[in-house]
C-alpha cells in the first residue's frame, strides 16, 4: 500500500487546495498516471501515481489540506499479489471426464449454465473495459448547463483527458450554441403580473458561487497591495516594429533550423529591457524598509496567462543569454504552465517583469506592478497605423508600450528615458543583435 501525500512545494507553502481528482475511487491506475491536481497560492501541480494498483480516495476535491497530509492510497490488487494479471481473468477449465477428456454437453448438461461463483463473477467483471469517459468537475458541468452544451460532444484537452472550462467555451464559440429565447413580455399596464401561459417556461435568474482558488486569491492580494502600497504611475510610448518584423521574416526559418525554436518578439524586448536596466539602475531596484536595494543581475519575469490565473516565471541572468536561449526558456516555461509543472523556484527572484497583452488583442493598458519589483513593461498588439516619417505620412506596424513604475524610487525622467531606450533598441535591433 502506497500513501498519496501533498508534496512540499516551497518553504513558505504550508497548505494546498486539492483542486481535482482525475481518477475515480476504486479505479485501477498505472505508475505515472496523473491522479490529482493541487493548487497553492503560487503554482498548480499535477501529482502522478508512484506505483500500479487501485486508487483509494481519502480526501475529496475542493478541500484545503496541509503539506504532507495523506489524501489517498494505492492498494495492490489481489491478482497482482498472487502473481496473476489483473487485466484478464483466468480461463475456466473445461470439465474433465474420468479419463481426463472434456465432457461433451449431452442432454443432461444442455440448457442454461449455472451462474459462476462470486469470485469468478468478480473476475469476469474486472475484465470489462476501464472507465474512459472524461472527468468532469462541478464548475465545468455548471458552465455547460448554463450554455446548453452537451458535454459528450466536447473534445477534452485537459490533463488526464478531462474537460476544461476553456473546452466548453470553445465549443460554444465554434457551434454557436443558443440559449432558448426568453418569452416576450405581455402588454399591459406597468407592474401588471399575469399568469404564465400554459407550456411556456419562465426563465430563471440564477447565480453560481464558487470559492476563489489559492492562486486567484494570491493574485488579488498582490495586486491590491501594489495599488495601496506603491506610488504607481504609467508612462507610454510607441514603437515602429518594421525592422524586427523584416528581420524575423528574413531569418526566422534559418533561426528555427539552427536553434530548434522559433524567433519570437519577447526575446527582442528582453534584450532591450536589459540594455535599459543597465542604464537606469533604479528600475532594477527594490524598496525595502527605508533602504533601496540595487541588483547587479537581471532576472526577468515573463507573465504567462494560465487557465487558473496569471503566473510570472523568471528567466535568470537574462543579460548573459542569447536570443536562442531566451526563446527556449520562454517555450519551456509555456509548456510547464500548460502541463501544471511549474516549480516554486521558477517563480522567485525576479527583478523586472514584462507582460504581453497583445497576444489577447490588447491595444493599450496600464500594467500593475509585481511587488516588490519597482517597474513592469507592458507590450501590446501590433497594428498598422499612419505615422509621419521624413515629412511623409506612411503606414507602419506600430506597437504601444507602457511602463508602470513606483514613483517613490523612479522619477519621471528615468521612466521616460528607460522606455525611450527600449524603443531605440527595438527600432534599431542591430544594437542588441550583435551576437547573432
């Protein structure tokens, strides 16, 4: 018997939410099967089976449990203990005659066979196919009912074959699921109440309540802290992305073949940010009590949107990494986020953060600080706009950028100069591409 415990995920984490079981109580599982998902105030993790056997659930999903608590067990099956396969029941031997020959069914043996003993019946039932329907959480089921979606028609994309809320919303968008229209109000004097017509369903006004996940609670607390305990201000600029786009178009495929990863936009902005941080050291500093803590290293956080909330994994020592190493680090983090494999160490130690709202279509925003950091850069969507170049109006792919900063440590001159340096580096990428 193997205990399933809530693992340690960091010194500061003492408890976790058991968010979802991906296997059912009494279900046979194999080693490395994902059994359940836990959430802390920093990360979401999938816990896999350490051995083969039958799952026994001790703590139901939705409960908060201490680190180290036993939430389930894996019990070895009787078949496995006896050395027999648990997948196929032993074949029943044919009845033998005195000489050891099988008896042919005669008149005495014809007709319905007696039911097998309970032990054999259980063995026969164990040969039935294992449960293969997707696991559906209560929140997903409620969302499907609200939108009139048949969950059997939804393609699951979550870990362990589970249906996520995103799968339901995507199904709604693709199939244009329509809710039954509400009956038109009958005419009459204001405030008149009439009896519902026979066969007409009166629409119900309903609400759904569910607790905030630990990650969402942590995000809310940190954002509120940033608003209340910093003198936050935002400055803006716009960047002509023509040169970067031309470079990616000309050398992107060669870069992918050589380095095994695509050349994205984020690596350009990380490189530009490092160059700007070296010029404006206050932007890379923190306030701690009555002191300013300066950093002579550049750990850049890259905000990534996840199903359960925004996470900011940190690329350490970004100043010594090339474009290929930066792009591989971003891709690895994105894969970890998708698979719920982020470690606490992946999220700690950042000195500056970059967030890209452009991937969701944002044209302009004011990003909120990621405490205790003093600044955050916001990227946005690239949009063709008319601009004046050499006294001529031309169409160029432009991006608005925003720098939110703590005015207690960073002055307006420093913030504007910092953003201007990023603009110059991206519009003239030769400054940051010498190593390629």
